[in-house]
C-alpha cells in the first residue's frame, strides 16, 4: 500500500499550499481538498473510493469537481465513505442542485456517478486486502480519523481534531504503528482559538503525545500558511523527544 500526499496545508496560496488530500495506490482518496485537483484527468478517473474525515470545505472542495470531470468516463459509481452526518451535510449543502448537481442520481438513479457509504467508529473497511480503520476525532462537526493497515505496518491520520483521549486508547492498541500524521492548525499564541475551534496547537500537541505508547515517525499537517515557521519552531522546542517533521506535498509512505 502506497500513500502519496497531494495536499496537507491548512490553507491555500500560490503553487505551494494545497489543502488536505492523500492518494492511496491509484484508487483511494483520503479527503478531497484542493490537493486532489492537481491530479490528471486519467488519474482522477481511476479513483473509486473517497474516505472523508468530515464536511469542512478544505477537506471536500475537490469532490464536486472530480465527479464532474469523470462523469462521462466512469462505468461504476465512485463511493464516498463518511459519517452519516457528513453525508447529510453533502446532500444538503453541496449536491443540492443549487450549489452543484446531485451526482447520486446522475446520469440516473440506477447507475449513479456517486454512491454514499455511511461508516461508523471502529468499523474496518477492507478494499482488496487493504484495511481502513475508522478512528475517533474531536472537532466542531462530526469527524473521524483513519488507520491504514498494510503488510508493512500502519499509518494513522488524525484528521482535524483536538484533545481526544479515546483516540489514544485505540492508537495504543495498533500492533505496528509506523507513521502518525497529526494536525497542528494554530501556533501557541492562538491556543484559545484552537480550543474553541477544536484544533491543536504545539502546547496541546505536546500534552496529547504524552498519551502515545509507541514510537512512530510523527508528521505535522494542517499548518496555517502564514504561521508555518512560528508553529514549527514551537513544535521543535516543545516536542524534541518525538522529533516531529512537517508533512510535505508529494511525500510518499509505503506500508
């Protein structure tokens, strides 16, 4: 199983910053932020599964455009896996004919371009031997994270989250955790805002990582474009024992 980072920023700007999206092999997306828009039409056509962490725009923005781009090329529906609350938000606010066409009934209800698959916490989805485990996240809307489990170990992506004891209970049960991709959206000067919006800042991240009982390589995602240097300096100071690195576009992980 190979994961390629398409976007990992907390915002946009120029050619550098793309919001959250990761491609697993050639047929699975984890979130569909602006990073997915850089894929070729041929690559977009090969995506059969999209796993969403939650309904916020920076994690779903490319999904409507992907469906439009591949509409005439698909022979089967693209399946979107998400919490029932996330699916309800997509139906109400995006695929409602006012913002975008409803691809769950196009070209017709019997052979749609989009199929919704509700998921639940703790569920394991098996895709041809590749396991996707649904993990809890704490955010201002219902949200999840994911564990990707392959023959070479596991990668965990927190999604957007804040202080979350339940998450660490489950992560500490993973037998071979190689990589942890965890968000840090704000610097410490905005700790109050991080708590209010249910994100992490470096001081909160340091507190959270005390719950981690294994020693994976840790990568920081969802950094705000204007605060990258400050936030990473704070992380380097507070989290020296974990040696976290900033996640990069086009970075590849193999499991």
